[in-house]
C-alpha cells in the first residue's frame, strides 16, 4: 500500500464547500483510490476541545499530525484522514478519521454536527467517542446524536421492511469505544473494584418505569446498547499539568503521567488487535478505493437532502466499483495482448496467448470487483474481451495476408516475369518451370511459416493467375498461327507440328500437375 507509506501528515477527507454543503476532497479521494488492500477504519467523535486528536496521533504512532488545540477554539474542521500501515495486520491499512468537534456554538448549525456524527458511524469499523470527566446523565444527554441515528440513517431501501430495527443497525454499525478523559474517580461500585467496561455498562443500565422522564432517561442508553453490539471503555487520568497541557505535541513520554501513558498504550493495543476491517451489508470487506467511493455516495445523499441508506449505498458502491473493475481488467487485457501478440502469428498461438491473458484479466477484475455475486459484471467483461479477441483475429488475418502478399511478390517475381513473357513456352519449359516453382515454394513457405492458412490460398491463387495468363498466351499464339496457315499453309503446318506437342505438354502441366505438386509440398 504505497500511498499510506507516503502519507506523512493527515489530509482533509470531508469538508464544507463555499455553499456550506459537505463534499469529499479530491486529494483524499485520490489517496484512497491508491489503496487496494483492506482498510481498518477508526473514527473519533466527541465534543469540541476534549482532546480527540491526541488519541488519533497515538494510533498513528506519531506525536503530532492531527491538529491539537491549546485554546478554546475548535481546531479540526470537517473530517480529516490519516492512512498508515496497520501495525498488527499485514496487508491492511489503518485509516484514522478525526472529526470536527461537536457542539461548537460558533458554528450555529446543529444539523451539521449530526451529519458529521452519522458519517463517522457509517464509514467506521470502530467508533471512538471521546468525552471529559465522567459518564453520567449529562454526558449521555450530550451524546444525543446517537438517539437520532434512526432518523438520519436507513438500513434498508424500502419503507415498510420492518425487521427488528435495532438488530439491523447492530449488524452494520461499528464497534464502540468510549474514551473518558481527565477521569479522577476511583473505579468502584460500593466497596468493590470494577473495570472500566463494567463502569460503562453500569452507566448504560436503564431505569424501570414508564414515565416520560424515565423514557427520556433510557433513550440514549437503550440506543447505545441496541445499536452497538461491541462496547469498550477506557478511562484516562489527566496526562500532564495544566501548564504542560498547552504544549501536548511537544511533551515526551517521560513528561506524561505514567497512568495516562499506560492507559493510552492499552487503548492503542486494543484498537490494533480488535478493530476489524471495514465491511458493509452482506459482509463485503472494503478496500481504500471502495471506502473513498462509499464516502462520496453518502455525502452525495446528504447533499441531495436524502437520508443515507446502507442498502442503496451498497448497490451504488457495487456499480461504481464494478464498472471501474471491468474497465481496468479490459485495459489490462488489451495492453498485455498488445505486448505479447506480435502479429501476424499462427491462430493457435494467438489463441493460447488470449486464453492466458483472459484468465489474468479476470483475476484483475475479481480483485477490484465488489459484491458481483451474480457475476453480471464479470460476464460483461468476458463479452468485451471476446469482442476484442475477435478483432485481433481479424487483424491477425489481415496482417497475415498482407505479409504473405509481400513475400509472394518478392519470391515469385522472377517466375511471374518468365510466365508473362512466355519464357516457358518452349520444349522442356514445363520441367524448368516445375523446378523453379518447387524451389520458390520452399522459400515462400519458410518465410511465411506462421501464416499457414493464408499462404496456401494466396499461392494457389497466384498459380492460377499464372496459368490463366499462359492460357491466354497459347490461345493468342494459336490464333496467329491460324491466320498464317491460311496464307502459308505448308510453313505454318510445319511450325504447328514443331510446337504443338510443346504447348500441349506445358499447359496441362502448368494448370494441373503444377498445382498438384504445390499441394503436396503443403501437406
């Protein structure tokens, strides 16, 4: 995955355009297009000014990269992307997405925050929610975006497909990690020590009752439990003193609090080991190329005022990916055939090359294709390859005929001149013609070894033309002699007696035995 190794700093993946609408940046899309291996996508979301970007830099194995804000101003705008080689999964790329801080009052557009949160959910295989302090009712109320997911994301295309909604979301949503920053409490329940995961699950426990207040209390808790099947929690103590917090990017590990550093390392190890490659409905694993296309599909739906639909997105993604896969595989076939098929050549040799290259082209398609379960696009590719091959066969035949004609003219030029000027219309002419024909035919065959079909037909045609010309010569000679016989019967009679046997010998030999001999040479 060459592109990730060259990506030394993050780039913006999704941002607002001049009209205030989200769009995918071409620079980031081009980077993803170059990633043909599976991607593990980890997004971080959370309120602005909570230190989200620091965790993503740790995951990238860098001290800096995603911008860290040391003031009250939110630094990250839109969604930023950093692609790095996965440290644990060979042949995979780790795609880190740092999102714009939620709840920034200066933006004045809460719907924008909702779409940023939804896109993080839709694009991720693991979603990290970053917050400060503790997990209490206030913290859960700030995570109200999760309660709006059913309004802003659809799993199925048709309204009225009523499978269990929570089960639908659970199948397609990412795993969920809650990172609690600046945590100062002791992890206890009563007198018993608990884990951070138990702390999270306790905070998500719903109340019993049916009052509106209870329903409101339970709503975010139930959504988190029902939408995210895999949940994990990490609690981080304050990393450094207030003064040092202002220069987090410059702090060495020795300057960080040991407990914070331990938790940060545990967090990274968990993500490296447990975050799965990104998949979509049906279990298809995405490459970087597919992830970039998926981002464009979702953003376009939002720009158009529609609710992003996972089922429709998979259909759109499959079309985008497979059309491109057909084009790439066909280009591969054409380029390889151009390099390997040096026309003209024997048809069977061309067929062998075609079979081998077609197999490789299909492998290229399969590598790039997405969700082509019915092989619709693969059959389309094979049809286009068949058409290209038929054109190659036609081109091969034309090139073969062209080459044979050139060699035929060069080799038989002397023989043709002899036939046309009547050099062989004499006693012993047929034997001389036959010997010359045999020698030249062998030469012709040797020089057109790869054009068996065309060279036979062209040679036969050439000999027939020579025979026809000799026939016209003899007919003309007979006509002249008949005229002479009327004026000088005795003289012409002696001439006819002298050459009659010769002409009767040469013509049949030329037309029949000559062609017969050539046919034997080709067997």
